[in-house]
C-alpha cells in the first residue's frame, strides 16, 4: 500500500474522481458520438486531423471544470491512459477501447446532430 508522503497527495483522489466522471460521458460512445461530445464540450467545431490533436481534445474535456490542485495530467504515449503526477504518488486512469479507437482513427463520419435529425 502506498501512503501519502505530502499534504498534496490527499487531493489526488478527488481530482481523479472528477476526471473520471468527465471521462464516463465519453468511454462507451461510438467514435462519431465522441466527436460530437468533444465539439459540444469544447464549444467549437472539433476538427482533429491527427491522433495527437485528438488526444489533446480528449484531455481538455477530461479536465474541464476540474481543479487540479497542482497535479499534472497527460495522456500516455500509447493513448490508453490519463496519467496524473505531481505529488509523491501518481495514478493512471484508463480510457476505453472506443476512446483509443477514436484517438487512433478519428470519426469516420462526423454527423451534425441537426443534420441527422433533419435528414
């Protein structure tokens, strides 16, 4: 068992829980739905042409309205986890198979919800 060594370590669990709640909205969605959710959450058309840019958008939504209390969040190089560092301990939050697929491949057809309702 890893015990906290710094006062800051006590804030890791609430930070991780808040990020995990943000990720829950994306985890079990199809890539096209992830595209739409990211566009909606980031309040702009989400045009991400490469995996690095898509990972940055997923990270931005994961951190939305989360007070990090000095922790640093990054997406792992394999795009499978969100890594929190900054205290004497660190934690990885798993993304999901669909998020990995979205980051790697993007959305085949990013359909506007207005177009799909009208058409």
